[in-house]
């Protein structure tokens, strides 16, 4: 790259796309950079609604989670060599001994992935991410939608026979579930 080029070298992807490990080695990559099918995805800044709803859910999940699970916010999960997503929240196995320099976890260590849908993320959060989370074996998935400035939570569980998510509930005012662990959240 010569001194007159305003773009970093990594803006031009390798012939076969990026790999999950590459995300840790892209100098000055924007925050919230994800990898979908080997392509870099730069997500929009968080909205006030997204920040509020993930904060509400995070607080409740942290309070409810058994000691074996940690709740992570805005960390990445490596699904496979070409897919590394950043769910809004996830419940992660606390046993692997994650260090302070950890930048991602493995899909097999994730019990629950939560995505808060925004105008910018509709297609990814409704179609792409649930399909890929299921293929990676993440047992539970929650999708949170903004309906008239109120959260509506759609919950799913992985069907091992099909390796796809099956809907388990739609929650408008109160999210009360027994799985992945008992949680009772006032959504109003």
C-alpha cells in the first residue's frame, strides 16, 4: 500500500475470503465487525432501543444464570472457519477459563444467542444468523423485535433431528421461560 491510498490493505478480501481468526489481525477494523461466509460485515452503531433492550435482558440473564454460565455482551462467537458473529448477548460456558484477552468463544461453548433486531440488521437477525447458529449447534436462540417501541421476544430451541430451530414462544409483556434456565423478565 503506498502512502496515498486511503484504504487499508484488508479492505480487499483474500481470493477465498476471510477466516474467523483473521478478525483479530485486521488493524483499525471498525468496531462490531463480523464475518459471514468469509465476508466482512460492518454493522451500524447501536441504537438507543437496542442498547436499552440488551441491557434489560443482560441484567435479568446475569441474575438468573447458574454459575456454570457467564453472560457475555458484544463478544464474538466463532461458528466455523468462515463465520464469526457478534450476538447482542450470549450465555457461555464458564469452565474453559476465558482470560482477560479473550476476543471470542467457540460455538460449542454457547448455550444461548440473543439478537436484538434493528432496521439495519433485519435480514441477518431473522434469516442468516438463526440458520448458522443452529448449524453450529447453539441450543437456544432468542430474537428481540421492536414493536411500537416495546420489545417482543421470540424464543427458539434447536431440534436435533433437523438441526434447525423450533419456535417455543412469543413474549410481549413478560418473558417467562424454563429453558435454557428459568428466567422471568418484565418486558414492559
